[in-house]
C-alpha cells in the first residue's frame, strides 16, 4: 500500500534526513524550490510550504535573492528580553519537558544576599531545574526568588509551569539585567547537562525587577553547542 503522507511532508522528511544525517552541514545551501518541485512531481507551492515550515522550525534560513541554507539549529533566546523557555521550545515545534532537582526555602548566603538585595540570612526561595528540548538538556536554571514579592512561589508544580510564568503572573517584570560569559562547569553540572566536562557553556546571570523591587536572581547555564543568544537594536 502506498504512503498517504502529504506531499509537502515527504519533502520535509527528505530534507530532514539530509540535515540530521549530516549530509547537509550548517550553512549548506539546499536545492531551490523549483528543483524540489520537479524532483517530487509537485507544485512549487507545495515545495514552498515544505521549506517554509522548516524555516519556522529553525532548521532552515532564507536569504532573499541568494537561497535557503541549513542553520546550526541551536536553541535561541533573546539577550534583551525575558521569555518563557517552554513557549520558546514549543514555538520551534519541539517538545518541552523539565526536571525539578531542588525546590526549597533557605537562608541567603553572601552572594545571594548581594545579588538579590536582601540581608544576609534572609529566608529566600530556591529552585534548580533542568529544561529540555526534545529530551535534550538545553538549560540548567538555578534561581533565587524574594518571598516578599512571590510568596506562593514554592507551591507551584514546576513540571507544569516554568518559574518565568510564575514570576510574570505574580508581578510584572519592568527591568532586567543580563551578564553573559563562557565558562567550564564542574563534573556534576556537566553530568546534569549531559555534556563532557571540557565542553564550554554559556552562563547568563539574570536579575529581574518589578518596579523598585528586586524579584529574582538566576544563573542560567546552556551547553555552548546547543544554545545561542540573540540581540537586536533599532536606531532611528
């Protein structure tokens, strides 16, 4: 019995096999729509849909007047905005899951008290969560939250809601501070991220405010070969 797979999905399947199998490396230019349409005996509109969907999913990128190319397909976040990581992953057409390693209240030590703007020994909330895209770890989130601003934080089921969702719902974020650097991690952290210890990571230090109140301090670790950060600036 012949396949009932829609024609545009057959083209996508073909393209993804080339990409995932390594035959087409990042920045490789794929055949144009006209050629794909001829090869598969379909209309150019069908070929266009197949390519357009893969562009939206992050596998391909178009350069007007030049062609369509394979991307490095790393997960991507904005450097200047704060987004829900679950929505980012699902927006790329992938499956988001998380694993809660720690959810506790503790006394703030030197670094946390300084970063979160509270007195030494102040009771704060702490969560440690691994975020995954299609089962692969893309972020280890180590977050401290001021209970005064989000008193019900630890009552959250973090397998269903991300910390970002909880914070935004409790108090609108008005200001954000980001500091990004390349780091090597300890063996335990590398094991959690499922990477070799010698692999570099991107570490983002993020602090968020709601009005005059410092709400959260987080250390976000991303495997360097799975993640990239994006920033754009519009000038008049």
